[in-house]
C-alpha cells in the first residue's frame, strides 16, 4: 500500500465510502520459484487469470 500509515488510508476510505458501499482490495503475492517482474511485462500474465475468474477493475470517484 502506498499510503502511510495504513490506518489513515482506511479511515479516509471508509469516510468517503457510500452507505452500504464496499471497499475491495487486492495484493500480488509472489509464488515460490517466480522472479520479480522485469519492465512490467509480467502484468498481463498476472492479471489474466483474475479476469478469467470474473474479476474486473472499476475505479470510481
């Protein structure tokens, strides 16, 4: 998370969240035997399995 401290992030997120709204988060966890992404080329490989399972990105303001 690029927001320090985390408690401040969650306080602000829940402050602006509509009643009944949902805060969804995701994290990338390296698996044993994998290398760090070089030049962003691995993003496609990482995101496609999520998209196949029905996950989607939606950012609203």
